[in-house]
């Protein structure tokens, strides 16, 4: 990649990126444990019985679950944005992702900007809405970009122009602090 003196960072996710990267690397590293299943699986296959077939099925299920978890982690890591760098002279952004990858995307390839303030997670006992502001941007020819809006926007005006979103700097805890201050003023 050529160096561009006008290049500047627009967005940095922050320290949370290392937490998610650690979890992803942990998922990938557990794949190394699957190598240890080769000898028991081979021995079980040499002595066919109902118990050994059931154990082989269990081993196959474990391997399948790991591949599914690794694939989901990899796909999410390719979409989750860790840093955005603008190259104004070439009218492109370089997006660094959670998986240590990097994508160069022309500004004209960015489309369909969708902002969601809460995410809904469905569980066993119903669904839960969580404050998780996310800007999803479609990038032509690749996976969509998921930008966590709790990250650091370094150049708000340029970010707003490119991603067509006005960042909201009001933290979720602000109303609570104002109430506490109001109670302190009343108590004086």
C-alpha cells in the first residue's frame, strides 16, 4: 500500500477490540485441541460397537460445533470495524477489521447506511433489547461493515459526510448524572 500524506484516521473502536480479539483467538486456538481427538477416534473406529459408534458420533458433533463457532467468529470479525482510515486523494477508506484484516474500499462503493441504537437478542426466556448503537454500511463487493458507535470518532464532520450519520455523543448514563446533580443542588 502506498503512503498518502493526507491519510487520516476517522474512527477507532478503542480497547474493546482487544477483548473481542482475545475471545476470537481463544475460539481458534481450541481447534488445536481437535488434533488430540484423532487417536481416540481412530481406535474407536477399529473396534466397531454400539458404544464406539456413539462416541464417534459425539466426537464428530464436537468437531462440527467447533467449525460452526469458528466460522461464525470469523465472519463476524470480517465485518466488525476496528479502525477506519481515510485516503482523500484516492477517494477511499481503509477499514481494519476485528480479524486483523484490512479492506480498501472506494467511497463510491459505500451504500445503504442503517443505524440501530439497540440490538435485540432472543433467548430461552424471551428477548432482550440492549443499548448497542451500531451503524451498518453495505460495501459493494464485500461483507457489510458494522461500526460500533461507542468507539472514538476522531473527525466527526468527515465521518458524518462519508457515512451519512451524525454521531450522538450523549452517553447512556448522562440523565442519571443530571438527576444526581439536581438532588445535590436541592439538598444544599
